[in-house]
């Protein structure tokens, strides 16, 4: 069992299910007020991202505690954060300091993990399209690699023959257990592009042979969860992979597969401040569905992304104008498609809560008004919320877009050449106040010009 330290049970803390106002909401209110008072958000800087360091720490602790509680003592467990969820170096560094490794899926993500000081032994490389040089670099560094398909396994064959490496090597399989409610995020459908499709004709036998023929192939990987996926289906995917490992090891006559990488994909509750489902629930469901997973025979790797960070991020935007059209109130803010791309393009799949704060950064009270919360981009659909009933947002007020710590402001979309906002982490200052730290500075117009071919201004004018 993991020891709980500090303010009570970490699982419950991260759950935010305490009586009354959840801790995360209280910390957010304090941070919004302080950000306004100190000018982090202002008429000149009308958009920022905020990250709750206390919440991030609590979620990391809850994840570790959840698996410690069900795994046999001494089981090697690496929780590798899916860097794509929040690719910001200080965030990776914080998670590393909290005992979390990294899952990377591109040369850029690997560079971020290395810049954060994460050692190769705590890094895992997955991706469906690794180049030969990426594979070579990973093996030279000793980073764990999960091959996606037979062609990639052939590349690994050649590399393993020609170099010596400490990299643990595995193969990704798709248990084809079916998708969740969001098609674009469902990784375990019959025709998903990821991994070796286990139920296809002859595939299972091919996979078993691939392991029997390769003494260095010691890991088995799947990532079947995602937003919109029921936990029971995720656990069934893990059970399929566990069964395959048992079959391989039975036929090999020894423990050929020694580590199971069960992926990430715990869904996040975007409807309230409650952290549900919890890591504890998922770990207990896994233990009940796949008891052998935790009996100490297998090392484990997890790859959670969204569930570690989503609830700890807030987009804070000034309301530039408040207007009305056709009887509909519209708050025109600085947060739109550039920081909430998925929500703007697929609002039904990705609804976000918007909290209203006044010009001084205090929670807005007052009667609910049906209104649109709009972004700054020049297309009609750039809306964060449509017909939302909430306290009326006036000019100079602030709209806070909640649960945006993963896949939102860290994933800037350059529509209208809108600048990447600054990102600040916040936490207690030790004297009852809020301390801020710069995570990323705001992009400047000069940087936008430089990134948009500014150095090649005459490049196309030849004749
Ligand atoms: C995206 C991804 C994850 C993380 O998924 P979340 O839904 O953010 O937890 C983990 N593993 C792989 C292979 C991924 O592609």
C-alpha cells in the first residue's frame, strides 16, 4: 500500500469530492483573482493559460497510489505521461519530479522530455510512423520502443543485429474491442490505424511467432482507452493483451514477455469539478477483471495523458465586447479556436464549462442569461459556448474556460495568426497568497513573422 502524505487521502484530493466547494475550484478562484490583480491578464494581454501545480501534484500522487494499492509489492510500475497531452517542458519537469515518466511519439516530444531532464530509462517511444533515424536514436539512447507493425519490426530486426542496445522493445497490438463515443479518438476499433490488429485472420498466430523468434521482444503494448470510452471496455482490452502475453509465455516455456504496457486513455469528466472516474476505480476494476496483471510476474507501464492534466488548466480571457444579435447576448472574448480547437470544431464531442468572473477577477454572480461565448477568430463558428445559461458577461469581465490543461492551450492552432498565449503555473506562496511562475511566454508579433517565412520575404517574387 502506498503511504498517503500531506492533506489526507490523495485519491480523494484529486477526486475533488470533498464537501462543499472542491479544492480545485477554490484554488482556481484565488488564482484568477490574483492573475487579474497582478496584470497577468490585462487589456494588453487579454488571454492566458493557468496551470494548478497543487492539482497536478495531487493527480500524479493519486495515479501512483492507485496502482500501488493493487500491485504486488515490488512490482515495477512506470507511469509514463503522454507528452502530447501537455507538451510544456516545465510541466514535464514537474511530473518527473513527482515520479512520472514520459511517453513520446515524435522527435519533438522526445526533445521536450530530454529538455525536462527525463532519463531514457523512464521514457517510452510509441508512434505509428517512426523513421529509421528515430528508431536508431531511441535505441542508441536506450529508450523503450513499441513497434507498431510488421514493417517496423523488420526495421528493429536490422537495428538489433547491427547495434547493441539497452532499449526494452515491444509490439503494439489492437485488441479490436470496439470504439467509444468519439470516433476520432477510438483506438481499438476493427479498422484502427494503430498496432497489429489481433483479430484479423492469422494475426494472433503471427504475433506469437514474432515473439518466439525474437528473444529481445519482451514487451506487449496496447492503448485502447480514450475520452468517451467506458472503463469496462478499456479493462477488456487490457485483459485481451494479458491473455496474449500468457499464451506467448506458455508457448515459449519461459517469461518472454516481462512487461505489459497498458496505455492511457482514462476519460475525464468535463461536466463538473469532480475527478471521475478515478485512477483508483480503474485500478480496482483492472485488478478484478485481470487479477494476474498485478501478481508481480509482469512489470507494468501506463501512459495516461488527459486525466493527469485536464482538470488543472484554465484559459482566462478578457471580454473585449458584449453585444447582442437577433436577441442573443454575445460575449466576444479572446479565447476561441486558437486555444480550444477541438471544442470549436466539434462542440458536441468536446463541450467545456465556462465560468464567469468580473472585471476584478471575482466570480460573477447574478441571474443566468442565455448567451454565446465567442472567440476572436474571423469565422462564425468560433464559439466556445452557444446558448449557454450563465451569469451575464459584460465588457471587461473575464471568461474562464475550465478543464483545459490537456489538449487545449498547449496545442495552439495558428488561425488568424493569433498569438500563442502566455502560460503561468500557480501555487501557494507560503504566506497565504498565490505565487505564479512563467511556463511559456506569450508569442510576439515578431515571432509570428519569423515563423511565417519572414526571413524569406522575396522568396516567391522571381520571374
Ligand atoms: C494519446 C496516447 C496516450 C494518452 O491518451 P490520453 O487519452 O491523453 O490519456 C497514451 N498512449 C498512446 C499510445 C497515445 O497515443
